[in-house]
């Protein structure tokens, strides 16, 4: 249980309210249906929900949206297809400020003397890499039937 709380506490979910009505929270995310399409039965659109994170955290992101929907009193969440996107980053990595030359009195690659070793300027090397993130979106809804079911 503690692991679940820690895992869901770290995700932020963006909420765009779609109604002025408020409803009591659901006790658990188990009380919320997961839908792929808008149902035919009468319902109220409560909020658009969105979360973003690492591409391999789909379940964690989906659970975060369900958790937020439960706090809004939703009966179901209509999930859109998750959208991966890749961002390109450039980081800089430093290399050591001293270069030690060859063995004993060698002068490879810099300097002279025992173990070589003229100081070499410290510098940064640009390292380019890609980060793949996942956007998970859904719409929290509440059924208008008294039973809370469609």
C-alpha cells in the first residue's frame, strides 16, 4: 500500500474542469470504469485530465488519472490513445583537468617528467541524446443514472 501511495504521489495530473457541479469522492479507483469511447447513456463531462511521464510508466500515469478522477467523484474515465513523443536534449559532460602521460619518463600524450603530466584544460563535451515521453489523456465522466452505472 505504501508503494502505491509513493508511486501515485509523484505524478502531477493537469485538470481542466468541464462543469461547475461537484460530487463526493469515490472510495477507490476500483469504483471507476475505464472506457475507450463515450457511452450512449446520459452522463456529465466532469474534467479533462492529462499526465506526462517516461514512456515505460504507462500504468503509473493511467493510475494517476484514475486517482484524480476518483477525487472528482467520476464514475468512469474515457481514455484517449496514449501519445509518445521524443525530445532531443544536449547535456555537457566534463573531462578531467589533468592528463597523465606515458609510463615513467614518457611524454605521451602531454608534458615531460616522471609519469608525464602537463595540466590540460578542463572542458565540457556536448552529448546529445533523446528522451521519449508519454502523454496520457482522459475525460472524467459521471453517469446521470441513479445507480451510477451506464
